[in-house]
């Protein structure tokens, strides 16, 4: 089979569709990540930050941010002819976390985006997926000018289990995001295989 197309005379392949969440703190780059990789025009539910929200919207470290996701971001990417990912970006602010349970229904796995300038902002997402046994990877979003830290230091700061993949990514770069999403799928499939093996032994 040639990548992206069926062999001549064969019926089209019915793709497997998988749901992936993109989570993390406010202003970490979730909307940017979905937009960078989506092959359709992404659905965004962004609203302008207002004076009324100033007391609860912590914009320290992201002072240039003027909008926030209030429900979700949605995009789609075809990784192979037979594999399509639907991406759901979760809202990062605490007052919209009630959406997470609905968005996580049926998800294969998740990317938790982390900003080394504000690592504590992704603690809630890490905790959420750990408690629900949803496989996830941590993608350290490499912002321009952000300090780089050794992987072990970031792991320790986030209190990550050794089995959770930690990946460097650039939420603005399509190829970088694709590699991160492939990492999520591989990790989730490995976790599923481990669970099946545990049941049969």
C-alpha cells in the first residue's frame, strides 16, 4: 500500500478514529497546537479576556494573551490512511474545568502541555489523567526565550511516574506536534497491551 492511498482496485480503507485530549494550564499553547496540526479549519471557542475576569485570570508569564478557551478547541489530523485523530483542546482555566469530564469521555489518551516558566499550571491536568487512568504524555512546549531544563528535573518538578513519556515539542510546528501525537498513540496502545496481558496471566 502506498502511503495515503489504497492500492489500485481495492476499496477505500475505513479509517480508525481516535480521540485525543490536549490539556494543560491557561496560556500554555493548547489552541496553538490544535491549529498547527489540524487538516480542517479548527473549531475554537475563544472569548476576549475582560476586566471582570482579571481577579481570576492569572496572566503572569503570558501577559500578551487576550483570549481564552471557554469550551474546547477541535481539530482533526490523518496520521495514516487508516488512522484519524480527533483533537479536543480543554479549557485551561479552573472555572471551566467542569467541561473536562465530558470531553474526556471515550478518549484514547492525552497530551498535557507544560510551560517550564509555569510548571505548576499543569499539575491539575496531570492529576486528572492519573486519577482516571487515562494514558498521557507531557509535552514541554519550547517557547522562545524559555529556559531549558534537564528531563529529570522536569519529571521531578511534576512528580511524574517513570512510565509517563516526557517529550519536547513546539506547539507552533506541525511536524513537532505530529511527533507528539504519535507518542500519545504509541503510549496508549502500549498501556492497553499491558492491561490485556495482565488480565490473561
